[in-house]
């Protein structure tokens, strides 16, 4: 401390004190920059990477993600890579990702994509796969891949704790449910064994009214007549294809199928049926909301 020419005392702090915040900020940015910049064509991979705050820089079909997955929202810094099955390679090369993450659905593109950056495939769904342990496994794999191991573990804990809370808040003895998603006014995907919705229903203690066969993704494509006589409340996961909701309002068959006490279908906002833990948590939250609003 010393006196100024006008007689007032003036504090003189060591230069290191002033520079310390700037130095810490610079180190923080540098540490963040060591995590790989990742691009993906797959929405399941993307939602998990976003949920663990990974450095996602490119994703295919952002508009489709907004319609079918919805949450977590894609950061504004993520570039659109075009169609999932036919990505824009010029755009991909321009953003120059360090890594490209895929699911088996797009593994046929691995050779071409590997000319831009190293590719790794993450497999979640498949015949005989126990879905819930697989969800945790893939979350951990992506956490390690993105240098976000701590965030991945936090996502697992947060999701499982919340599902336990939701199970406690559901009505006593909730009815079985039949979860469907419309393909057109006469056909639906109905979800069962091997699928995300089925795994969440199991965690919540809700019976699945569909016990028929399913494919590797956990659904079967059936006509509405296949739902006749099933024991359970129909749950419709949006979005509806264009014109379908209007057609159903005029369909005598649909009205008969859903008419009667406790037969009105429950509607949920879009939840990615082939998703990871973020979609699992979103499905459970919406199902709780639908039961409570019923």
C-alpha cells in the first residue's frame, strides 16, 4: 500500500491476483478443448451425447430429431449433416470432427465416413438383449468415448432415481398398457419385448398388454384389428402422420376400439422409441403425467 499524489492511500495488488481469474478461465477452455469433437447420424447416440454435455458438432436431420426425439434439444452450435441415410459429406468434412459415432443402422456407411474421421459403432438394441442393462452399458461407453465419464454416471443415477420416484407416484395398481405409434390410419407399431418402452414399463411396475412377437427394435407392425381383445389401455405416442389424427376422429372402427370406461387412449408427446436413457426418462415422465391427468 502507498499514498497517491493527492494524499489518498492506494492499494497495489500483486499482478498474479489480477491474472489468476484469466489464467483459470484459459485453463478451463483448454481442458474442455481436449474432449473430442463428435459427429453422428444417429439420434439415439445424439440425445445421449447431448445429455452428458459432450462436444457434439454435427447431426443428421435436425428437423426430424425435433419432431421424433424433441428432448434434449440440439445445441444451436450443432451443424445439420443432411439425411441420415445419405449424409452431406462436404458439410461433414467442413466441420472436421475428431470422431464419428454410429449405430448398426448406419454401419453400411462406415467405410465412406472413415475417410473423414475415425468411426465407432455403438450397438444398443438386438435379439435377446436385456434392454435396461444395455442402456446403462451404452451410456457408459459413450461417456468414455466423449471424455464425459462422470456425466454419464450422473445421467444413469439421475434417470434410475427418477424412475423409482415415478413408480411411487403412479396410481395404485395401474392398468396394463398397449403402446402404439401410428404409421397410417390403419397400421401401428405396437411395442413389446426388446424395446425401450417395454423396459421402462418394467421399471415402473406396469404390465405390457402386447405379448406378441417383436423385431430387434422391440415392435411389431400390425393393423388396428390386431389390438382388438387385448387387455390394456392404449397409449399413443405422437407424432401422428399427416392426416391420421383427423381420419381417426371419423373412423368408426377406432371409436369402437377405444370406446368404454377407461378405454380412451392416452396420448404422449414425441418420445424416441429407439432411444437411450434420455428417452427412457421422458417416456416415464409423460406416462405419469397422462395417468394423473386422466
